[in-house]
């Protein structure tokens, strides 16, 4: 009887040890460590499945996503990283690209980091572009209204002609002050009316008022 009781206790203990070893050995760690990983796209999700960030190659980069629903992809040839708010709506991102087309022209070359207002367009954009169509770099600040188109209020950067430019716009997006320094060092401050005409210009150490008002040199920004 004693031998049988000892055998039963030994068997029970051994079974428990084997069960614990089995469960422990096959339970996955909550984190994994990799020296290197190759992927085409990574989706970062909340515990409830809400999308918070996408890191993707160009082919897998989605169209604009609003509250988890993707819109048709339009003019998004770059790879990059997209940011999403608590509702799964896109609120900015980092995109980059660049290649030569069949004609040997550089196209879609550059990068952009932007942040959007809730349910609206971007309010801050840092960008650099250098291809056959454009060559510029700078930062843009914009008004952005929910469910409406906003207007650019500030641009600071470099133009294709090599000049540095700071443009300040009013709420309607009209340029009112432009500060520029050309590639050869000529500095100018121009005050503009609502038609884009310079009403006062300061160049270097001289000041010139413009009674007849003249159009200021055009700029893309």
C-alpha cells in the first residue's frame, strides 16, 4: 500500500512537472528580437484594431484613409510612413522617392514631412523637391479648416533660381510681405497690396516707395 501511494504521488508530481514544462516551453514571449527584417508594409494597430501608423513601400502605400476606410489612391508614387489619429484617419506622414523615367528625366524626386489638422488638410509641411519639374526646399505653414480648403500663410525656403524667400500671406492666401535674398546677395523686402502689387520696397540700405505700385516678381510660394 505504501509503495502504491508513493508511486501515485510520484506520478502526479511528474505529470505536473511535464505539464508546466510543456506550457512554458510553447508559450510565446510578448516581444521578439530580430537582427534584420525584410517587409513590404507594416501596419501599427491599437489593441482594438484601430490603425495608427503604416510603413510601406511605394506599391503598398494606400490611398487616403478616413476612419478606417481607404479612398482610391491618387498621385502617390512614393514610399513612406503615414500617421493616423485615434479614429484611424490620416493626419500626416513622411513620403520620399525619386527615379529616372524612360526619357532619362528625374521625376518624383524628394521628400515631404507633413502634419494635418483634425478632419482637414495639412497645417505644416517640410519638403525638398529636385526633379525635372521643380527644384525647391522649405517649410510651409497653412490655415486649415475642418471639411474645407485652407490657405497658405507662410513659406520659407529656396527657389529654383537659388534665391532664399520668406513669404507672408493674409487669411485669403494673398502675399502681403516678401523678403528675399538673391543668389548673388541682393536683399529686398516688399510690401504688397491685395492685388499683389508692391506699395513699398526696401533694397539693401535704400528705401523706395511706389506711388504707381508695380507687380512684384512672380513666385510659386
